[in-house]
C-alpha cells in the first residue's frame, strides 16, 4: 500500500527545511540585495531598513548555513570589517528569488511596473522562471501537468 501525502511526516520535507533556513522576510530581503550587488553591512542596513540586531542575526545565520560567506576588507584608516558574498549554495537560490519576484510582479506589483528589470545580457530579453520536464521533450509545465507522490525519504506520521 502506497503512503499518501497527508499520511507523511513533514519534518524532513525539503520545503520546510529550506524555509527554516531562508524563509523569514528579512533573510529573503538580504538575499535579494546580495543578488543585486550589496555586500557591506552598512549598505544592507541602510537599504533594507531593519534593526542592527536583526541584520546581524540574519547575516550570522546565513553565513552559518553556508548561503553567504564573510570576507574581511579594510578601507584606509578604518578597522577591518566584513563583506557578505553569496556562496555557490546561495547562488543556487537565484531561481527561487526570481520566481518570487515574477509572482510578485504579476500579483502584487506596482501598476507602473516592476522596481527591478532583469534581462539576459547577451540578447536583452526579459528573464523568466519556467518549470519544464527533464525528459526529451523539455515541455513547460504547470502544477496541473504533474503527478505528486511521497518520495523515498517520506516517513509515516508518528
């Protein structure tokens, strides 16, 4: 007998684990800014507008999780400080961030248009996130085109 989704324990769900790591508003806004070239604490603080304590906490968590790395720098005449740079693990979140932006542009965006315009450098066309089949046809899919079942890591509810 095959287990159904409502019969599975969601403690080891990849979505849940990801949200535990980056699913908080301030963490996502830090990542948004990091993808747009912000690296320094003061710039994050000024641009996002969150408290220093919350910013320090979120940066510390993102570094501990391996999403960002801190790199020391020193301007002449000042103390050594850290820049925060995306790691390969952090860069892998780019499609997720772009999907959130794309959804927001469609459903919650400013009537005048998006605040950020992302285009392919080589041809100038807008960039969009699509879900496609990994098979030979590489067909673009919607949620209605897929079958979902518990995977090999699914565990029954206790």
